[in-house]
């Protein structure tokens, strides 16, 4: 696998390489979220904190990014800090990988580009904030959705950003063969009748008006699903972890800010790769920073859940190997 990118194209940190080959718990993390999704210095603080949370669960973090044209799986803390402070770092989606390599650029990798890298390095779990989506009346279908269909990895996120069309996004994922589920943990899992009624979350809010195709109720169940994803070696799986209940007041008031930000983007003609960073920034201003606090909290929560799944998956593989030897 690794040789596909040639000697110079990919760098996998030694710790990550060793954990992957030992079947240990490893979690990939993206970098666009801290190169263009959050202001400084909270961007780097959040990235480093997510890594710390992954480690606290006994898993190895593998933050992915583009450094001088090399796709790195397992940036060092100093490299995360440098990339998060780099004014010239590009937003690197799958399509940008070859040109960024040829031009030896630095970049934050999006969900789609991080999935490409995680697959090359053999990492089975990937954590992000929220997924990009499908446009309402345009062909603006994020590469995130297509790459999920090509990569047998479990992506843990807080659902789909509520900026565009959640329903079309779910349809596009179905077309790509991507399994989609919402994970209910703790008090949420215990609610009577919840099983049938669970909505797919939409980033800042636990509900989107669209029913979740499936509901999972424990980390162990997620690990068993991941085992199926890996053995089929086909499309990936999207696991949504709803934003924590402590943000429910914010969740119920954020819609107006999203609408205003979208209107402003429309008036200013902002499109393509610039739109997500623009909207995140505008919504944070319109909510006096509440959306940023929510974003930071959900990234940390996703890192925590993703690390637990990676750990449970690794233990499942060990148990299967031990049974196979008997
Ligand atoms: O809350 C966030 N969601 C998503 C992103 C990033 O935006 C990318 C999608 O960009 P676009 O909408 O241009 O496809 C995602 O892959 C992810 O890296 C982000 O920074 N912050």
C-alpha cells in the first residue's frame, strides 16, 4: 500500500506505522479544521487537545496534513502548530493532492484528502467535526461524500453541516453505498421510543428533520460494524455523534445566524472552497463565539468516541485472532 505514493510522497510517523502493523488502536484526524475552520490560537489548541484525548483512551492519534508536498500521517505537535499558523497553507481536498505535491505546498487536508491518506497508512478510524454536503440546487457535491464511498474507514463526525441540503446529502451517501448511523450514548441511548425516532444530526444541532438511516447504541456495536466495513473492503461508514445536550439552547437559536451568513455569502458571491471557512467565521461572529465553542466541544467529543471505537475494534481483532489460533 505505502509504496503507491512512492518514497517521497507519503510520510507515516513511526509511532503510527508501528501501531497499525501491530493491529493497535489508531485514529486519523484532519487538518483543514485547524488551518481554515477555526481562528488562531484556538485552532491549534483544539487540534492538540483532540490528540491528547485520543491518547487518554489508549489510542495513537494520526493527524494528517500536507507539508512541503509530502502527505504526512502523524504530524508532530510542532508541525501541527506550524501548519495552524501558516498563512500560506492551502485547503487541500482530494483533487488538490497531486498539484500540492508537485509544488511542494503546505496544506490542511479536508475530510476527503485525509481519508485518502488514512487508507494508504492503514488507519481504520477517522475523526472530524462535521461533513461537507450536497448543494440544494447546484452540482456542489463535496468530494467528502464521494471519497467516503471509496474508503473502508469509519468516519466519526457530528453529522452534516446544516448549511446546505441534509436530505440530498443522505441520498448521495446511499448512492455511494456508505453506511450511515447515529450513535446514541449515555442518557440519549436510554430514552424510551428513541430507537424509531432518531434524527440524523446536523453539526450545531442534534436534529435535522431527516431520519437517521440506522441507530447504534454502544461503542462495542460500532466496533463490530467497523469489522464488517473492513472485511467488505468497499465503501466507508459514516457515524454521527449528536452535539452534546449542554448546547441545546444554542442549537435552537443558531438557525437565524446560519441563514444570515448564507445570505451574506450569496450577496458577496462567495463559492467553492471559500464558502465553508466564510460561513464558519460569520456564524461565530453572529453568535458571539457560541458556534466556535460548540465546534471545539464536538471535535473533542468525536475524538473521544473515535478513540474508544478504535480501541474496541483493535480488541475485537485480537480476540478474533486468538479464537482463530485455537
Ligand atoms: O466544522 C467544520 N466542518 C468542515 C470543515 C472542513 O471543510 C471541508 C469541506 O470543504 P468543502 O465544503 O469546500 O467541501 C471538510 O472536509 C472539512 O475539512 C471545517 O473546517 N470545519
